[in-house]
């Protein structure tokens, strides 16, 4: 984990949010995984629909783990991480294509004292680098509830509402199609092939039959729940892109608002210095304004406007001469 001072700029969780959930099977355990790899950092998130785990790693922690697991290898941290990214990404995306030799990944759970939270998940990866074995271990801990809601629950709820609206519109379209077919029949149209004939669509009975037939498929090990096909991934990406678009539109209105509580230390000293400078400038400005006004206009009367108003009245009488 990190503190705000250790992670200036955009947090990796925002980059991770734009990544899709991918179904992956590791050691016979079906999971949904999303991962993001930066220059020398990464953030992975995985779930089996009973718990959500994560790991965030940065250059200093990556360097320490590399030295601990690979004492025989000597190379810059960038080279180690480049190799790790090449061999780990195919394993975390369900792809069988690897680079720089094949990689083997295994998974085990360490319940420990956090049995109620799902415990820890360890994913050990083994590959080859420069002809020597290269080892890496992902130590995934239970994710915070807020992160799980932002990365999983909120997008899935938005997707559910969109699919529900889609089903309602399709139901209305089928009803209108049945009315159109009935009109054709009443005007003498007939089917050339009887096998194309369908029953009239009734929404309530269709929903009842659909739930009765589909619900038993979701029991057991929840295999169907972990299927995140290309259509769902595309819908997920559309929901995330729409959410990012609304955030960008709201940013200009929040520019004048005070900084949030998550960034209490950013530019704190600069803000104080600016306020002190303004306070120092305001007395001078107030004292200079009276003296400058007197020096510029010493002979003007106190009320110059009323003296200029009377000449405007005779002008109205002159207009009346040209009737």
C-alpha cells in the first residue's frame, strides 16, 4: 500500500478501471482478472465472486522482491520488470502466447488469520531469463470495499440497467412486430413455410419461462457468472468511457472549489504563501487608491453627473419643431 505523498499524480486504480475483466483459469481455479502494467509498477485485481483481491507494486518494492527471489541474477530493475511484464501479461489475460520462453504460474491460498475475508492469494510465476530461472510471486490481499465497488459493483450495476432497458425496448419491438404480422394476416397474407410461424410475444410469460429455464444454470460453482465474453467486455468499456466523459465535463465547475481531503498536502505551502501575499497587498492597494484619485482629478466636483443632465432636456423640445 502507499500513502498520498508516495503516489503523486494519477493513481494506478484509474488506469486499472479502464481495463476489462478477463476470465482466466489458473491451476483449475476460474477467476476474473484485470491488470495494468506501467513502466516499473503494476496493479492487478482478481475475484472468484466470493472475494476480491489486489496487489499494487512500485519500483522500490519490485526491486526488493526481485533481489529476494532471484539472488543469482544481476540486472537493472527495468530489465527485470520488462521480462516480468512480457511473461506475466499472457498468464493474466488467459493467452497461451508467451515471450522469452514459457512461463508457469501456480496459485495457492493462504487463509491465515483472515479466513473471514477470503485470506491471501499467492500466484507463483516461473520462467527463464538469460538461461537462468526467473521467479516472481504475486501476493494478493483482500481489496478494500471501496475499490471493489468502483472496479466491479458500480460498472456491473450500470451494465445491468442498460441490459434491462435493452430488453424492454426489444420487448416493445416484438409486440409491434406481432401487430404488424397480424395486420398482414387480416389482409390475406400467408406464410410460404409453416415452420417459420411463431407465437405472439407475451412479455410476462416470457420472463417467467426465461427465469425458470436459466436460473438453474447459475447454481453450483457459479461457472456461468465468471464468463465475461467479448460482448460484455465491450459493454463494460462503454460504461467506463461514459463515466470518464461525465467526469471531464464536471471538472471545469470544480476548479474553484477547495482541494479535497485526499490531497491535503499538495501545494499547501504555496497556498499559504499566496494568501499571505494577497493580505500584504490589499492594505497598500487601499491606501494608494485615495491618493491616486485625488492626484488625478483634483478639481472635479463631488457630483459631476447632475450638472450634465439639464442640457439634455431642451433637445427634446427641438425634436418637436419638425412635426
